[in-house]
């Protein structure tokens, strides 16, 4: 059976489209809805979005591959993004990332065997003043040390921050 948007996603898309001057301008929002429904925006989902918005699939691919917030494969219940850009790096981000890797037993780009965490090494997340930091969904964990990472991981295990 061909992939299709659910009634709920279709309703959301119908609400989104009138807010934009054309369908192409609504792409980011529609991708967000698609990821919410399917858990990722892999090739088949991109095709559905392209069809829905009457856009070339290559355009959708270009946008999906540009933004790290879109996942092309299934991800864990928590997508943990650890910033290792300059401000965070200067304040120990490599150690933070190493600690997260050790605690979760995965490298960036991998998902834990229990499906609880996907780890992503991220560029600047615009919270340099509170470096080193990481985010999960809309939750920011800032001025990290290894103890704060442990607390954050415990919290996320109990209350996953996934958008889907
Ligand atoms: S460099 Fe990490 S938030 Fe900006």
C-alpha cells in the first residue's frame, strides 16, 4: 500500500498551507508534520511530501539533507544532540560527548539497542553562553559536566522528549 498521510496529518497540512504564499514555502512545516507521523523522513516519506506539495523530489531531498532536525531513518525516543562547535569545544564538549558515548554505548549517528536514544554530534545550537550544552527535543541541558549529563540521561529515560 502506498504511503499516505493520516487524517490528523492531512488536517494539520490543510491548516499550514494557507499561512504561506505558496506550497514550496510550507515545506519545512509539512516535513515536520510528516516526521511527526512517520518518525522519519526517509525517501518514501520525501516522495509523499513532494507529491503533496507538487515539488520536485530533489528539492525536498535538498532541504531534508540540509537540516539536521530531519531524520532520514528511524530514531530513538530521544534524539540527543551534543554540540561540539567552537564555544562548546573550548569548554569541554569533547569530554561531554565522550561521556555520553560511554554511558549510552553508541557513537554519533547510532541508536541504542533499546531504542531509547539516538546520538547526534551537532553544530552550534545557539546557546554558546551556556556551553557546553546539548538538547533533546525542546529541552536544553546547559553548562554541562559529567554529573549533569548523567542526571539528564536519567530524566530522558523516564520522560522521553521525542516529537513522534
Ligand atoms: S558552540 Fe555550542 S551552542 Fe554555540
